[in-house]
C-alpha cells in the first residue's frame, strides 16, 4: 500500500475516550476526544485524520512514552429523522479526529449526552438540564470504522443466545412483530458461528437496528440494516424477502469474526468473500428447508461468473494503494467470486480440515490485521498446502472452461482428457491471452467428477497444465461422466459430443445441482460470444433448447431460475425481430407444460419455502409470456388489490410484483 496517503506509524492509538453532545433540534453535534497513544519512535508531530470537523482546541500532554491528546470540535450534520453515526471504511474522521485506518486498532470508550426518556445503557447520569449522560463500556481492540452510535425512537424485541448474549432487534415504534423473524435468525446464527469457529462473540450484547439511506454495516455490537433487509411482515412479506433477510443477517454476523475480530482491509476479499460464503453456509445449517446451497449456486456463483466473463474484469485480490479508494473494490468479484473460490476450497479439503484451519487462523490473529498469505499459512500449518491452487484463482482475472473428452488406453481402460483455457465473452480471445508479465493464463484447478457407476461419490484430480490426461478406473465408455460434480469448482465445463449425448440421455439420474450446472454451462457456451454479431458459440443453439425442454417436468426452483435467466437474455436478443413471436410461443409452451399448473395461483396448506419462491419465478415469466387468459386474470387481481386495505394480503405476496 502506498505510504503517500497513509498515516505514519510513529504514534499509535491505544484507547479513545469520546464524548458526543448532539443537538437534535438543529441537527448538529459537538464533541471531545482524548486519545491515549503509544510512541514507537521520536517524532516532531502527531498526524491524525479529520474531515468536515471544526477543531476548536487541541493539546498534547506528555508523560513518559504515552501521549494523551485532546481535541474539541463541532460539525453541522444533515437533517435526519434520527442521529446516526455509522462509519464506513474511512469515515470515522467525520465524527471525531482519529487514526482512521483499519489496521490502527484501539479500544473505544464512548459517552453520549442525549435527551431524557431514551433507552438506558450501562451507566446513566442525569445532568442539571435534565439530559442524560450515557456511558458505554470499553470496546475490544478494533478499527475506527466499527464505531457507531444511534439516537432515535425505537422499540425492540429481545432474546438470549445459547451462551447468554443479549440480542435485540430494534424496530420503528409499533412494528416490533416485524423484528421477530430477524431475531430468530440472529440468535441461531450467533450460536452457530460461536460453535463453528470455537471462539466466543466477545461482547455481552448484540443490537441490530434498521436505519434509512445506508446498507448493512457490521459495527461491533450495533449492526445497522436497511428496513427491507431486517424487517419481515409475516402476512405481506414474500418468501424471497425472508430468504434475503436470513442471508443479510447471517452475513453481517459473520463479520463479527471476519472483519471485526480479524481485520483484512488491504486484502478486502478476505473480509467480504468469507462473510458471503459463511452467510450461505450458516443459513443452510440453521434453515435447511430453504435450500441455501442451491441459492448460492444460482446466485453468488453464477452471478460472479457472468461478471468475471468480461475482458475488463479484475482479480479477486486487489491491492488498495489509497484508503480513499477502498469503496471501489466492493463489487461482485470481491463478494461473490471471493465466496465461490472459498466454497471450492471448502469442498476440496473437506469441512473438518476447513474448520480446523479457520479456527487456527482466527485464534492466532485475533484483534490483529492480516493478509491473504496469513490465511494460507494457517491452512498449511494444519496440513493443507492450498496456496498454489488458490493464488491462481485470486490473482488472475477471469476463470477457465475445462474441455473433457475420453480416449481408450492400450489396456482397454478409459483415459479422461482435460484441457483448460480462459472463458471470455468474445470468441477468438480464449486461451491466447497473456498477462502483462507474459505468463499464460491457466489455473491450478481441483476438478471434481462423478460417474454413472459411482454416482454420489466425488473424485478429484488436479489440473495444473493446459492439457492433462487422467486414467479412469471402473468406468466404461457407455457411461456418463459429470465434471464439476456438486458445482464445487469455479470453472465451466465443455463436453465432447459423445459425453454430452450420454448426459442428455441420463438427465433424470443426475443430481439436481449437477443438472443446474449442466444447464448453466450449456447456456454460457452457446452465448459465449455476442450473438448480435451472428457469430457461432462453442456449441449449437439447438442443444440448449433441447436440454431446456428436458426439464419442463422438473419442478425444482434452481432449474427454473436458470431457465428464467436464459429466457430473459434470449428475449433481449430476439425482441422486435421476426422470430420474437415464435420465441414467445416456445416459452409459453414451456410454462404451460406443467410448471404453471404445479405452482398455481394460491398458497397450499403446508407449502414449502421453495414452492413459494418457485411461484415467484414462474409468475415473473408468465407476466411476459402468459396468454390472454392469464393477462386478464392478472388485471382482475390487480383491481382487487387497489380496492383493498394495503395491510390485507388478498393474494400470495410472492406473485404481487408480477401481477402488478
């Protein structure tokens, strides 16, 4: 990281004593901060960060090698319905002068002067003017961006975790019922993480609060959310809303360990990639009926592949040369691809090894800052030398497509031939690109595969060259072979014509996750190039239509999510062309072949979460491709909605948006 924009490390903070005095009438605040600091070497000045603060007084008090320094300041804030200080990567400097870089950790002791009749905290003193001086306990050693405080009118619901941590969901007044679902998620998630990491959450309380205008933020002990990501109306909220609330809460609580306990800001992907992987892993264990593993595949995994297909993508690991540019790498690559390559590692070495290595890493580096190599070293110390594999996926942009074919060896056994090259949007650019240093673009790929004779068992080979051959035992040339079994690896697969034909003939016998990847990979290979140019992709278009039609009787949410994406992108291409009408009839035939009748208009007794989400996907497609009878029924339902109290659900919330 460049030192030009960084603070010197000659003086480091150890404890902040902060007093905040808000004026809720004029929406301003003033304050005072005492910073106990450690001097590492002689210096002639102390440099801190401050932005939009008017410093009215400053002093340095010397005593041995400790330098308490005092600043007084005030600021005019924006008009808000509540007073919120929620510090993003380098925004603590807007609230108080500080050493505002994530690796310059310290403890914090915060006091706030607030109006009367507000929620009590550990220590409250009544001032002469009737206001309250509220003193909060000292935090663990942490980064400045995790400091937050909120003053506003809230109610809350409360429970204790398995270990007794007090957990509250704050809500707008009169809406406490909407906090009950997130409370259940928070209690289950916190207990899951404590057990999985074998490290206790280090605070006595955990508050989750909905606030306007900003996204979720993992402030230690005071996590903030948009209302839509934490509040659930049990009558009006859709199944998709409940799924989203589940993963967002689980994501932010994962940060209590990845980001807060151990901080990795120079390698941002460690922070966000791990939290994204853990949100789905935790949610799948706490709510197995929601099938979050499949949601991860059709969401984070496939979304990041679509983004990473572009030639202008960037590596997962990006050096942050300037703290002010941290926000620029908060994208799908850091979050979703980071999570996907972590999932690949998880499945390759197994849950037990993954868990042991993470426990070692988090324990060794608690309250410290790390880089990617520290994580790989922890895995190596636990017996897993994964750096060579992982570095190709985090240091290189893009991802590979692995081509597979089979030959017969002299002894009659089968030989699996694997070739890899980079998968990009434009044909003619695959496998021949070089980086600036002239290195070829090939990866070290853990390739999991399963076969017809060993269905359910995943075997691994390590593809480390552009082309390699691997002997297959107990497999004959009449059996199907499925690569990237379980969708655990971050790559696509192109099958030879004979292997693809065997898979098509055996779709009904292939695990559903493998069907998802088969359909998704076929789709991507067909659209490997820009179809507007009339070029040819890897495989003929008719293969995709044929494969899609094989799933019309498969009533699985994930399959129809992929089909929906396929239909959406084809629509963009054919819209307004002579084949537009034909494609509309084709999609309508897919929908009316059974799936629309299966989900129906109405919620059935004991309906699963998956079916509710499936209805949302199917009705979203019907809104565009349904016949006149469907469109007429939608208009009738919409008119009933307009004539009914908004608090009353007269239709399934999962079809409300498509119908509208």
